[in-house]
C-alpha cells in the first residue's frame, strides 16, 4: 500500500511538471523569439534546402542564441509545406523555406495556395542553372551539343528530375534561345538523372553545379550566369557563347502574410547576419553556388516579376492545361451507384442459391466496387497527342481489371463451395475499441496528444477487462511521461498540443 | 593496387579510429539509431538528419561514422517493434514482422530478438566485406541498372505473393492487387493532374507507406484480437527470456549469408532500398527452406533473412555514394551533405592517394564498419532483455499502448493528422482482411512495389518500348527468375497435392 502511494505521488509530480512545461508558457509576453522557431522544409531530409536549413539553424543557435528546428513536410512539390505554414498561427514561429521551384509548382498543381499568400523575408543563396554532359561522349562541349541536337532533329534526350519544374523550364528556354529542340525525359530524381548521363543514355541534363559533385565523368557544358563560376573557371557562360541567357535557382525564407512587421524585421536581420557567416558561405560555395542576401523589398519585387515570366513559359509549354475531364463528386456518385447495384445483385444471387453470404464475399464485392470506381475514372483522362509519355491510365487499368477478375472468381468459388458456419465471437468490445480509437485519433488536434492519449488509455484499459483504477492510473501516467521524455526531451520533436497549448 | 599500398591505407585508416572520441561517436550514433528505428514513424533518414548538426563539429571521418552508425542502428532497431508489437519501425523490417511477431505470440520474443540481432550483425559484416571487395563491379551494376531492370526487380518482388499466400492463392492475389491499385492514387507529375484523389486534396501525394503498414499490421491485430483477450488485466504474461543458443543460430548461416549478399547487391542499386532487399531475401529463404510450412508461423529463417539483408543494405548503399557520388537513399544523401560541409566530395577521387583523395577516410570507414557491427551486438544484447520485459505486460495494456503507438508512428511520418486517419482506415481494412481469411502482407507488398513498377514501366515505354525488356540481358534474366519464382511455389503445391491425393481417393 505504502509503495503504491509513493509511486502515485511520484507520477503525479512528474505529470504536473510536464503539464507546466508544455502549457505553462501561455500568456507570458516576451520579445520575439521566446520559443523555438520552426523552419518548414518542403523536401525530405538530405535534400539541398534541408541541409542548408540545418546549417542555418546551427548558426542561429550558436551565434545568435535563436533556436530553430527543422520540420520536413514533403509533398506535391512544396504545396503541402505551403499549406501547412498558412494553417499555423501567423506569429513568425513557423517559417517556410522557399525556392524558385515554388513559382511553377503552385501554377502546375491544382491548388488553392498562391505565391501571393506569403511574405518573402529574405533570399539567402543563388545557384546558377547549368547544362551538364558526360566528358566521355561525343557531346562533351557546348558546340557539339548544338550540332548533335540539330542532327537529331528534336530527338535529342534532355534528362531532368521532374516535369513542369525549373529544370524543364530552363530546357525550354535554352531550346528557344538556341533555336534547337529536344525531348524532355523525366527521370524522377537527381540521382537517376545523373545515372542516365553516366551510362550515356542521355547526352545532356539541366541542373545546378552541385549536381556533378563527386561524379568524375560529368562536366558542365555552359553556365547561365553573367560571370564564370569560381569553382569551374573553364566553363563558358551562355553570354560568352553569344546567347543572352541568365537563369538561376534561388532559396530563401518566407512567412505567411499577416505576420507582425516587428517579427519579420527581426527575421530579415537574422538572415542577413547568417548569410555573412563563414560556415554558411563556405558550404554554399563548395557547391558552386553563391551566398546572396536580398531583403524583403528586393526579394518580393523579384518574385512578382518571375512569377509573371513563369506563367508565360508554362502556358507556352502546354503545362497549364487540364488533363482530366470530370467532376470528382459526380464520378464518385456514379461509382457508388454501380457498387449498390452490384451488392444488391450479389445478395439476390446468394438468396437464389440459398447460400449465406460471408465476410469474404462482402469484401470481394467491395474490391469490385473499388476497382470499378478506379476504372471508370481512367476513361476521363485526356492524353494530349503531342505528349511524349505513357498513359497514366495504363497501370491502374491493369490492376483494377485484375482485381475485378480475381474477386469475381473468389465470390464464385465461395458461393459454389461448401457452406461454412461462421464462428460466433463477442464483437461488442471490438466495436467499442474501434470507435474509441477513431475518437482518439480525431480528438488529438483539439485536445492535444498528452491529454487525448491519457483519456484514451484510461477508457481502453477499462473496457479491456481492467477495472483496477491504480493499474489504469499507473499505465496511462507512465506512458505519457515516457512519450514526453523520449520525444520532447531526448529527440526534440513535439506533439500537437491542441487548444490548450 | 599494390599490397603495400593497401596495407598503408588500412593502417592510415586504423590510425584514424584509434581515439576515444571515435568510439564514443559510434556508440552514440548506434544508440540513437536503435531508438529511432524502433520508434515507428521515424525513419533511418530522420535519425541521420537529427544528428547532422553534430557532424559540423566532428572530423570528417567521425562525421561519417556518426551517420553510418545511426543508419545501421536504425535498420536493426526497426525489427524490435516489428517483433514485439507487430509494428515495423522501418520499411526494411516489414518482412521481419511476418515471422517475428508469431514468435512473440508463442511466448518466445527473446529467440526472435536474438536471431534478429545476430543476423543483423553478421549481415552487416558480410555487407562490409562486399563493400570492400566488390565496390567496383557493384558500382558498374548501379550505373547500368536502368528503368527496365528496376521494373523487372519490382516484378520479381511481386512474385513473393505466391509464396506468402500458399493457403489460398486467390485471396493472396486479391490482397496484392488491392495494394497495387491503391498505390496508383496521387498526383501524376507527367500530365500534371490529380489521379484518383476523389476530390480529397490530401490524397495528392498518394497513400503514405508507413501509416498504411502500421494500420494493416498493428492496429488490425489489436482489433482482431480484442474478442480473444483472456487475461484479467493484472498478472504479467509469462514470456521466455531465453535467447537463442549458438546451436539455433548456426543452422541459419547459409540463409544469413545468402540474404546478406542479396542485401549488399540491392543496397548498391540507388533507390531500391532495404524494403525490397528484405522482401527478396525472405522469399529466397522460403523457397530454399527445408521447412517452408513454418514460414509465417514463427520461422527463425524468416526472421534471419530480412534482418541480415536490411543491415547489409547499409554497407551496399555506401558503394554508389563513395564510388559514384550518387546517394541511393535519403540517409546516404545526408551523408553526402555532411561530407560536403567538410569540403570533401565523394566519388572516385576519394580513393586517390592524398593530397588529391582521402584514402585514410575510405579505409577508416571500412574498418569502422566492422566495429559498428560489434557495437551493435553489445548494445543489442543489453537492449533485448529490456524489450522482453516491456512486452510482458498483460494484453489489455499492450493492446492499448499499441493503439497509442500507432498514432505516434503514423503522425510523425509527416506530422499530419491525415496520415493518422489513413492508418485507421488501413486498420479497418486489415481487420476485414483477417476476418475474411485474407493475408495482409501482400497488400504491403503492393504498396512497396507499386510505384517502382509503374514509374519504371512508364519511363521504359517512353524510352524503348516493350521488347527492350527482353532484349536487355539483365532485365530478361530478372524477369525469367521472377517467372520461375512465381510459378515454383504453385507448382510445388500442386505436385504435393497430387502426391497425396491417391490414398484419399481410395
């Protein structure tokens, strides 16, 4: 008994400390920043902007006593990250790492996010666009590239990671300026693009100087920068070659519109200092890029101008066209109607055959329903005749037809096979726990992780034959405390705190 | 290279490691890696990214070693939660849970954890030997592995369905097709439109793999078993603390070695990764096993194969990074970043003698790879007792905690509540699958391989067309192996049936 009391008091104290730590800062007004600033990065850990942001966070911590944490929100070429930032409190504690590629991704992707929704705080680096080739092929300098392109009459393969992104736009610009043409092949990622060049499959790719880092056979053919690069002094610029082409990628940081001006000024000054830091400049220059600071005014002006230019280019390339021809809700309704018909017919069939339906039959019917929905949608995809692609309907059609065939045969074997008596089970508890799980998952954003988890664990333990209040208390408390210790304290990642936070 | 030069290089490498800080860095990295790996939702890459800022202040070799230790530790750590609570902590541990979790249910988690640890360690060591000896041919393989071969590899991975679903082929194939079909959801970058998102903008990025796995494996297991909880919720389970004896590990030596070779080769191919390596080696282990019937019900071979493979992947993935400068995974991309911060660019130049290259770094890394595996063994042996203790609580407590862990795991993949909902939906799908007697693993397989198959088929058709798959020796060979490996279990099954049917007719 005494032991139980001591454990209880100990757990209560720990819980109190955690509650105080997580929710205690409320209402205390201090100068910005009074808590860690989160940098949202639109790509996976290890990407260029991710590593750059981590270096910035490190400098901010050491030299300026500002704590920054990096959170990766990859998806839809930056749209997921942009949406996330717009949905946070506009207090400057959530900032977005931005790159020039965002200009095209918001235009190309069907999204409600706009470039204009953000306040662009500072530009921190610029990276020239370059043409990359393989020195062991015939196309080993700029002139041979142009000759090869002319002889292949539009069949020359230009490799790059992605469709509709900066690299493809650069390719389009080059073709226009030089009066040549080529075929853009999307190799999905930078490593795969580099491999395509290494195995001489594509003679040229578009990228940045850092892309050839460590790949001995790859060389730069031309640089879209006014001056030659310090790291690659032997590579000519487009200007020297007689073509007035300048194109570079930039990276910077932005906050959602409506963030207090005092905060944005603080951030702008912070970035100004960081860009000067030798640790930052040496990392950036190592990749053949430039650390370059532009404050809000210049940065914003530049973005407005480039957004206009990007729109023109994308429209010209036919990348802003819509390739689907349906209303999702209408299509879903049609799919629903088909499914209902199907299930009714299966029930009638079962009744005619005097067979009991089983969960297997229901599930297979569900699979047929799902496949029909998918199959039905594939007929509304429009594939432009000039596009050099494989139809996006091909694979989904294969899988959905396969699934329909397999499910139909399973239903047939089940209906025609021997009758099996279903095993009787106590399903009440199962349903209780399923509903409880759903409620728990949905309640976290409102109640916060710790509160919701505590409540969930207590109820769930109670349902699952554990009526001992002390065990419930100890389990729920210990789990919450351990989560806090591992995630918040040791790993430095935080859970949603909900309306209390 | 001359022998003396090699010895000098290894000696220079060894000298790099002979200090307290290097060992400390490796222990730290390994411990962080194991924890990150065991926590579902945190991938090896997240662990590496978290440690990246520390590398700024370390010497280049220590920086690299810290990240390598985290990576290797995480690949092992993923198996802990896969075995204990059927929640694979990493994609590479999915195959481990197929046989690891049944062992826990039989009250033998210690055996499963022990086999996983020893296989990881031995697999890691064999992978390291592969890295040192076969770096050049494997780098050539990586260069020549085109979209045709990636497609063929994906198809080869799919053939495991036929061996996973030996109880009912139709049900297994349905489950796999479901996974493959679901994987087509998401934004189509080539034509720039939302495919099968049904008006839900969060689906633009498709179904995330980890939340789906956690739902299908962990949540569905909870839902399915609730009706069967017998305990009163007070007494602890009696789990065996016995760890495997040498006599249990020794018979696994060929499986471990074979899987490590598969892991090293797949690891060297950029973008293929631990998930595919572990699946292929699991399949290969089952195909050649004397007791294939035990697979799926707690076979030790089924635990050893994927674990050996996913740790060999770590060494294998260093090959394209070090010899071509191409990072094949997110973790190696972070290593590339860490090296560049230290003004070292990986690639063939690294191997040149100083001052142009950094042979001491390369050879130091080679030696350190052996050391990390020994450290893994030490930390793993300490940790295993703890894990068994943790899961010996009553089922009611374990199941409640699995639900909360599912939330954490699916939430942290992208810190998004939508992923948590996906996890729940897959929990229900998994529950229905189990109720209907369908296997759940093929769904996961479809999710792992679907994107790789489609992306590379589409790219190949644009580049060359259908026939090229058969004209290229490598893709043709892989496809032929796939066909055999697909038909083999079915044929064996049919032949066995024939053998046994005559007496039944009589």
